[in-house]
């Protein structure tokens, strides 16, 4: 019974919707409740059965009536359960809380919710521990958690029990005092807030509330209390203080003052997180009751200002935001600011903590705030350049810290009104130059992204300083000339600057300088990757209406003429499409009249001489549109391709010729899908090894009696195969193309699919594109063979994209989910000659093992141990090691396994079953493989242990 329910609940947790498709919600809920009530089921199983009600109450109880019935059933189970089963009783309370909150039964004051509230209050008051083992403490703690959750979801629910909860807090001397204090503080805060919403409420009503004489008053207005949105009460002091409601009580609030003083005096006994929550709630109470002076927190400030806990420091800042100079002096403010600066660069703190403190500086609540608290970043007046100088960014900072510090220091120098002659911006520019040098020296991807983000930040603040902005344009051009693969980053930088600094022409100056640098490049030094990047950059330049395009056209013509390039003759579709993309943008350029003739020459040349039919057709259509339509109509036609798919464009200036060509215009554009249309799913991995045919005469004649000389012959024969560089150098993985879940009938039938793969590291050779004729949603799944040639036999991830055509003739581009190549997919059997017997392979195994153990350098040996019995080890060997097994599987004293990893790496295993554990002795001629083989062994042995447990 337990195993059956464990499997069913595991299947439910993996996919509740799919699980319930095989049954009904009512039937599954009835089964759960029936099994929970069954006396024959163990309480361990019953705890497991309660988990769906705790995790998916909204799914199992779709209506309030079902939630009410379920709650009554669970209340009955709780009442009948013996007190000693505290764990189960606690889980029942948690399940009841989840069901009542998620079905709104608590907010609607259902009978079950009233009874449950009474049960929780009764448990919280029961301080008698009959068994002396602390079981009642555990149940009371859970009851407090449930009450706090109910009060949070239905603010004001426990307002009539303020005095009761205060008494429980005072009487409790165990560790549960913390739970009672947190619950009481939350109830007090919500009760005071509810009073602020009552017309005419004041000191008398507050006194009655604290004295417990509010049963009639609160009961009469129960509906309005429970209908309040709990989101309103998430935090009252995070916004402008003018929005905080107040309760006019007059100066006489002795009862509330006494309660607050008591809570504050006991707060140091709580954990930092509980202290922070308590102080936050009390801050809100004092903010709502003007009769209580903020000075009540003065005794706590000394401890809070010197705290090393992030949560307490944050609460202190919230307190400062609420009370400013009513509680914090100018000296306190300066001390907090200096402490934030110190903590922002403290070497013992984590990066996340330091970033938090820098963010606190940028949103520091001042005694005399300059802004209106709108949430924008602004520097405090007391933060001078001298004080902030320790936060200067360096190249040794991580990316997030560097960018945050650069942003802060830029604001500091901008506030000082530095016109560029001071040392501040000069230092930041030098730092930016240092980052640029790192990128020039083949920095990592993180270095590149950090540099361009830092450049964006610097320009956002100092773009008006001509010396820096002009110098950056020159340096970025030089960087691009030597590293053309940075074209996407430069285009993105120009786009962001243009969006954020619309009044600045810096982006236009950068693009024009890029155009000049590209068109002056010698064609003899131009590589194919460089040309792709240049065309991408020129396409972006062509979008700028103020930049002349004559030099761009000269460059395009020079690369397509046979005298200077083989572009047209090669028929490279990708390159031809890049050229057409630039031409397309030039067709809608404001200065089209001045470039019409050279543009027409380029399109005509592509039409007549390009080697790809698709490029010829597109160029011919562009040429026809250019020579037939006016500039206005041409812009209207090409704008149609950029509209949303299927949306009709209505422009009265378009003639019937334009309307007829709309379908052709859509066909010019390769559209992008919003989501992946299909994915590449692994089927199995096959390793095709090229082996040399070796006759028996090339080997020792008697494998059983091989002497050392024979062993050397076998080793030399094996290694001689690798004189051919292509020998056993590839692995072939089989994949299927599978439609995604998105059910778009437009993509049910796909044709002429072209898959493109790109590497995320340099562990493998570049992959060629693959072509698949078609993919039908209802048809058989096509299988593709992916040939990988490792440089280093490590796991990797492949980025994949595809271009395809749909049934309506449109071309689409989609980005596919990443393809993960696991470590074990690189494994291959020993590439031994086909004439070798098992004895020859064993001799080779021993020779390789001895060499690895005797040599140093990249060779390494290791040991992996795990708890496996004989049957489990045999099952594991048959399942995972059989293709790589060198010894006979029947010889259980020691199994010998050899993994070959292209191009020339080996992992050897000697597996023995000792008394204490299974020992996997590992030897490899590439020590970098050890972490991967260890992880692989840990995975397969863990699954085997679970299967036999």
C-alpha cells in the first residue's frame, strides 16, 4: 500500500494536470481522504498523503464548498488522532491552513474556518507537556505558524484576540516566545491599521482594543475587516510617508507605549530575521500612531547601527525612511552613510551583500530629502567624492560589482558638476580604456559584455564631454577593425544610446565612423567571417537617414564583382542574403534618389551572376520594385514585410500594383518565430570508428602466451592506427526533430529545413549545416545524424537554429532549445582491429594501465567507492559497461572496462567487489577527465543503489 501511494503521489507531483487527466479531481480527493481516515494505514503514509493538499489545494479544492467539506474531514481526522503522533497532527494543521486560505473559506467566515481558528487558539494556549518530550512545543509552534499565515492572508482576523496573544507572549519562557512575539506583533499592526480605517476611531478605541473589550465592535464589522486586501498591508513605509494612514489618539497612549517598550526590550532575544520582522512591524505601528514618539526606538539604535546582519541594517534604513530627523540625528546619518561605504567594499562580505549596500547608498533615505521618494537613484548630499573614493571600480572587480561602482561614481562626479577637467571622469575613462585593452587581448565573453555595459554607463553620464565621446568613437572603431565579431555588441550599444540619449548624435557618429573604417578595408585582407560582420554593420548604418550611403554602395559593388571577389560565383546564400539586407534598407533610405543608379547596378548584377537561385529571385524583385515604383510606394511595399504576420496594411497612396505585390513582399522577408517550433531530441548515440583491417599475421599467434615483446607489438599496432588523423576521430549522435507543444496549425507542415549549429566552447570542431526535406506534425519523425569531432572529449552545449518554409510559401527562422552533449555520449568502445581477440585487448589494457600508472604529466589514477551488492554491480555492468567491457563478464573477481574518448584519450576501470564496498580503480591519460568520470560514476551507481533499495 505504501509503495503504491508513493508511486502515485510521485507521478502527481511531477505533472498534476497530466495525472488528473486519467481520473477526476473529485475521485482522487476522495481516495486521499479515505486513505487518511483508514486506521490500517501507517501514519508515515498518511503524512505522505497530506502533501498534495499542502502543495496543490487550489487544484484539489476548486470551489469553496469542496474546500469546506475537505476541511471538515481533516478536522475530524485531527480530532481522532492520538496526541502522541505530533508529526502527523502538525501536517494536518498545515493542510487545513492551505485549504482554507486557498479556497477563501477563511475570509468568508465559514463554519469550518471558525472551528479551525478555535482549535489553533486552543493548541496555542495548551502549555502542558504530558510526555515531557517537547511534543506539545512542536505542535504549538506549528499552530503559531498557521495563525500567522491566516492573519497575513486575512488582516484583522485575530484582532479581537490581541489581549489573549499578549498574555501568551508574556507567559511563554521557552524558545516559542519568538513565535508568539512575531504573531502578536503582526496582529497588533493589522489591528491598528484597521482602526485607522474606521471613521472617528481614536484613543478610546485603541485602549479597548488592547484591553480585549472589542468582541462586539469587531464582530459587528467583521465583513469589512476580512474583505481588506492583504496586499495593501505588505508594507506601509516603503512608499512616501504621506500615504501612511494615521490614528488620532492624542498624547495619552500609555498602554500602547508600554507594549511597544516591552517588545523592544525583548527583541534582542530573537534571531536576526525575527528581530527585523518585529522592528519593521513596530515601525509601522509608530508611524500610524502619532501619539507615540519615534524616540521610543532610541535605545535600540546603538545596537542597530553597529549590526553586521544585513536584515537588521535594512530594517534600520526602513526606520530612517519612516522617521528621518525625528529619530536620526545628522551624526547618525553620516555614520550610517560611512558604514554603508565601508560595507560596500568589505573583503569578508559576499558580492551579493556588497551590491545590496551600494544599492542602499543610491536609495539612501535622507533627513532632508531632495527628491520626492519616487524610487529613482539619487545620491545623498553627505556622500562626497572623497568619501566615495574607496568605491572606485577596478579591473579586478567582478562584473556586477564593477558596473555598480562605475554607476555610483559616475553619479558622484556628475553631482559635483565636473565638466570633464577634473580627475574623476578622467579616472573613470582610464578604467574604461583598461577594460578595452582586456577585450583587445581576447578577453572572455564576460569581459566583453562588461566592457560594453560600462561604456554605455559612461556615455549615459559623460556623453556631453566632447574629448571623451570622440576618443571613444575612435577606440571602438580600432577595436572593431581587429575584432569584427564584436559587431552585434557595437550595434546594440548604438541602439541603446540612441534610445536613452535621443538628443545626442553620438550613435550616429559611431556608425558613420564604422562605415568609414569598413569601406577603407583592403579586399585582399578580407576573410569570410569579417565580411559577414561588415555587412551586418553596414545594414545598421543604412538605417540612419543622415548618413550618406555612397561609400557603402561602392563597397557592396566591389565585393560582388568577379574581378575582386568570388561571392557571386560561390553561391553562398548567407552572404548573399546579407548583401540583400543592406540593399533592402537602402531602398527605403531618404537619399534613395542619389544612390538609385549604383543600387540598381548591384541588384542587376546579383540577378544575373549570383550562384544561388533564391538570391537571384529576391534581387530581381528588388530591382523591379526599384525601377517601377515611386519612393513613397516603395517604402509602403517594404514596410509591409515588417508588419505583424497576417495583418492587412491599409494605405490609400498604394496603387493596385502595390497591393498585388504584397504577397511577394512578405516572401522577401525571413520571419522570426516567437517560440521554438520544434526541438532536436536525442534518440541514441552511436560511435562509428574507422578501424584498419589487420590480418592475423600482424599479431602474435598465441594470445594466451604473450610475452613482453608480444605486448609491445600489440601496443605499437594499436597506436599505429592513429597515424591516420581521421582514425576514430568522430562520434555520431542520432536525434529526432519533434514539434513543440505549441499547437499552431501554420507550422504543422515544414519544408526545406536547414539546421545550423554553433559551439559554446572550443572543445569541438565546427559543425556543418544539415538539411531535412520535411517535418509533419502527424507524420514520422525524421532522424538526423550529428557528427561531432572532439578536440577535447568534454561535455558541451550546442546552440541550434533553423530556417524552414511553411505550406504558404513563407520562410521562417526559429531558435531551437540548446542541445546538451553529455560526457557519456562521447564514450566509444576500444577501436581495436577487427582481428583482435579478447586476449589481445586484455594485454593492451594492461600495457596502457602500466604506462598510465608509471608516467606523470597528464596521466592520473584515482579511486571511486560506493555501496553495491553483487547483483547490483552485475546489473550496472550489463546496463552501462557492456560495450566497453574488456574482460569476461562472468569473471566477477575483477571487471576491466575501457572507455575510448576521441581523438586519443582513454579511461580505464578496474572494478572489484570488496568487503566494505565496490571499488572502481580509475586510470586515465588525461587528468582533466577525472571530475567528469567521477560525476558519471556517481550518477549511475546512485540510480543503481536506489533501484535495489
